[in-house]
C-alpha cells in the first residue's frame, strides 16, 4: 500500500497524467483507450511472433532440402559443412535438425560468424559418431566451449577467426572415420 498527500499527491497525479498522455500520443488515441490499445498491440505482437517462427521453420526446411540436394554422398552418408553469416544459435540448431531429419544418414557441421560465433554439429539418429566429442575437440582449437549429446552438440567461440579451418578439420576427421568404416 502506498500513501501520498498534499503536494506529493499533486506531483504524482501530474506525473501519471503526463505518462498516460504520452502513451496515448504514441497510440494516436485518447488516454481512456490506452489499455485497449496496449492489449491490441500485444495480441498483434504474439501473432507476428507465431508467423515469424512458422516462416523460419519453412525457410530452414527449404534450405535443408537444397543443401542436401547439392551435397555428394560419401560412403553412404551426406556430410553438410557450411558457415553461415548473420544467424543466431537457434536458427543454426533448427537448420541442423531439419537436415538430420530429412535423411537417415546425414551429418551436419554448421557454423555462424555473427552475431556470436557458434557451431552446431548434428547427425541423423542411429549414426555411430559422437558429435559432442567432435565438437569439444573443435572447440579446444578455437578456445571456445560447448557440449551436447551423441547426436547434437553446440558451442560458442570467442571470435570467428579460424572457424572455417576448424570446420574443415572436423569434416576431414569425419571423412577419415567414414573411410575406415566403409
């Protein structure tokens, strides 16, 4: 409970009125319509977020299909190695999930350079490799940290320097392992 009286009450009322008037101005509405306008804006934001998430899902699925189509098969597996710019970790993980679900023998080694240099290593379920171990080995070279499980691992690097070379090394390690098992 809060109590104000006298000049403090007048100052508080003026401050509240000024704030409400500014909010009404932002909505181009009367001060009495501000709560209704705020509700409407929040509903629109929720709707736009859902639309954005759906669009990201569709885009990731399309990109995954295109990447798989252009990736040659080696020893019965497709190893997708890509460095993408301007992707956050969530979109990188989503792309990795889409890739590994499109085929039974897919391995994805993905990186992003910004906003934060990050890597995601993933494989289709049932593959024999340990993505967590491979990522930790790669992160040690980059000075970063990460973790995950056998099928999907993620990590962050302090800088984007050496990211492409580290991905190439990880892909070569996988290729040599693929040749041994073939």
